[in-house]
C-alpha cells in the first residue's frame, strides 16, 4: 500500500487538493444559502428556483 502511494504521490496530492476545493466550495454555498443569499443575481420569471 505504501509503495502504491509513493508511486502515485502526485496523483494523490492533486486529488486531495481538488477534493478540498470542492468541500470548501460546498461549505461556502451552504453558508450563503443559510444567510438567505441566492446563487444567481436576480429573479427571472422563467426560473423555477425563483421564490415570490
């Protein structure tokens, strides 16, 4: 197992970094939603996510 990790260290590190970015982005979006902010900038009539 250690040999596999050592042979693929760059792939493992890049995967960890990408996973961290995705998790941080999800945390940011959840916090923004709890504050009542929308992902989009406005409310379109044709948008299904628009709450009136």
